[in-house]
């Protein structure tokens, strides 16, 4: 059997990471604060910072393979939302749901109720944990799942619905 030279073989297609957009991120916050009837909102300055965060996540880890990129991008999304305190209420819950929805859309999952994971997200919100701490927890917990083919809105709504009691309990 004669092998074709490497330059004649087509390149292997890279899996595409599905990124969360600004509007979806805002919708996540609306969903989580609705559970506890807290006010949804953010300032114009925070709107700009959220837009920058969306771009930063898209640009993160583009030189890594799919598995590493999803974990790195998801960790950054969770960390920066928890740390940034962009919304009037529900920042850490928004971080948890946004991260879980991001992972689900990219065929990965993790247990957002894991105590060590929740603790590191909590600590990120008060600058007592860094991105490396969060990344370590995400990579410890992440597992393959079925990629969500539904819209971001459906993925977010179902993520909130599956975890609503847990999320509402975090508000207290």
C-alpha cells in the first residue's frame, strides 16, 4: 500500500468552541436573580466590562486543543464574573450558571454543587482565590457529555431549572 505524502492529506478539522455572547450572559443573570426576586441590572461601565469579558473569553486558549481550550475558557468566564461583580445581584450564581451552560454547549459538564468548586467560586468573588485555583477545580470535575444543540436561551433556562433550589439557596 502506497501512502500519500503528508502535504497531500487534508488538515484535520478542529472542533469549534461555542462562545457565550453578551446578551446570553445578561439573560443568565436575569434568570438567576428571578429565583430570589432580587433586582437585575448593571451600570453602563459594567456593560462595557462584560462586553470585554466576552471578547477575552473568545480569545483565550485559541492555540490549545479543544479539551484544554474549553476548560480554560470556561474557567475564565466563571472566574471573571465572580470576581468582577458586574451585576447588582447574583454574580456568583451567574458565574456558576454561565460556566455550566458554556460547558454544556461544548459537550462538557461538571457538578456545580460540588462543595470545593462552590467554595473556590465564592473565594474568587472576594479575591481570595485566583484563576489557577478555579481552573484546577474545573479540570478536576469536568467530564464529557453530549454537546447541546439547542439555543443558548434553552441551555441557560434548563441549567437554571435543574439547579434552581441550589441556586436560590446560595442567595441567602
